[in-house]
C-alpha cells in the first residue's frame, strides 16, 4: 500500500490540494499488501461490491468518502464513511486524490482541456509547493558513503520527479575530539581526530523525516553521526494549480464544442449557456463545479468568445455568465471528472509494475436523461 501512496504522491501531490479538502490515504494501513487497485470517481455500494468481488487491496476514489470530521464510524451503506468502514473490514484501503488531481499536470482539468481541443494551456492560478520537502546533509566516512546513501534512499529520500537515488556529494575533512565518556568508531578518545568524509545531500518528503533520520542513525558508522535537516521552500513549476485556461486553434461554434465534449465524455445530461452559433476563442476548464472561480482569476475577465467548461453550474452563476456574454457548458459533475480514470490507470501501471490496476465498471453518473 505504501507503494501506491508514493505513486499517487508523484502523480497528484497532496500539497497541491485545496486547504478544505481531505486527500491521501483515508482508510486502511500503509503496510497492507497490495496486488490489485480499483479506480473510481465515487465509492458507492455497487463499487464496493465490485471491489470485494474482484479482491482488490485498495480503492482509489477520486471523491473522498470521508470528508468532514466524524465522531463515530460504523458499517452503514447509507453513509459514505460507512462504505469506507466496510472497505476496511474487508482489508481494502481507500485513497482519495480529489483536488490534488485537479491541480496536477495531466490531471482532471488537463484531460478535459485536451478533449476540448485547447492549446497553450495554463492554470488559473499557479500553485507553489509549501515547505513539504526537506534536505538532509550528513557527513560520512568515504568508505561508508554507499551504505548510508542506500539506507536513506530505501527510507524514501533522493526522489526528484521521475528520478530516484538523487544525491550530491562533496569530499572534505571532518574533525572531532572524543571525551572520556565516548567510544569513537574511528580514532581514540582524548585526542583530536581528522577523518576524510563525504558531505552527502539528499531531499525527501517531510512526512518521511522519522524514517530518513532513523536510517542515518542505523547505517552510519559513528556513535554520534553529524547531520542537518533543512526545510525547503517550494517553487512553482508553471503547470500545477487550479483550473485551466487555453485557446482554440480556430474559433469553434458553441454547439459543435458541446457535441464534441458530450460525445467524448459520454455526457447524457449536458447543458449549455449561450447561442449555439456563438464563435469561441478561449476556454476555461474547471471540472466538478466551477462556481464563481472563473470570475476570480487575477487580471482576467470573462466576455464574448469565452466558454467555461465544467460539470455543474448554479443558477445565479449561469445568469452571471449570460450577463457578461460568456458561454458555458455543464457536462455533469462526475461526468467531467471520469475521463481522468483511464490515463490515471496507465500512469499507475508504469509506476506499480506487478500491481493490477482496474477501472471500475460499476462507477457511473447518478443522473439519467429523462
């Protein structure tokens, strides 16, 4: 299960999620074994039955079944947290990426933007990683540096993007004077010692701090290893953030775009705001429920030639789009999110060789056309 958490952290880092959201491993144990994973937008009774029947070890549910703080948890299919409790009773863990996947490159918003045919796509607002990463600097005798580096890599350090076992090493000389109460591994107590050492630097997720420092202490030859840990400030990558804005290569009619998206997403209850013949130049994508978010983009304003592509639109927001002259397409809340499951499965298969990744057949939009 830990491998799945690591893979999802690479795809949809939890630091990118909205502050109000509840993402990550919501139920189950990080050390549980894992052979099969089921991907779904919602954890429903039908999806849970499918998970039990196919004997999966984890469900990746885009929407978190445990969202608000709860005081008690019992197996009850009338409540989403009750479904999570039943999953755990069957030794099935539950992981949710939600808004972390919305904000991430190639996540839910990017998938819909690509289906719409948008180009030059950027987030509404670029997100910067908070200080969720740390840097370890440890000084190791040259002949022991591989042993220590292997240990900290195994503890979760040294990963930068898709690269693993990343480190920086500088040769130098360390000094120490052991008092009478010490038992130095190298040299003698009671005299100044000089040792050829390597300054080893690696980065790691802050949540792995205990594991990484324990690995240093266990693998290092010194009685008192010298090391420092520094919190790191994140830098924006230009691709992570809320929503997406892009332009159409050629102006497209609203009716044509709506039909294209309905066909590619399987939307049965899609609706639109604006004249069918309206020519569109720019698209703004916010899966799920856009709300008033497109109106709050710094330095931007909606108008003629713009279209908001989302899942659902509140009545008063629809009136606001109409007043400013912007068009909008509402595909259905979960319909706008479900297309991400297939590419997510493909990415997990690459990161988790030997683990079977299954897209749920029972997961479906709760709305039906009249």
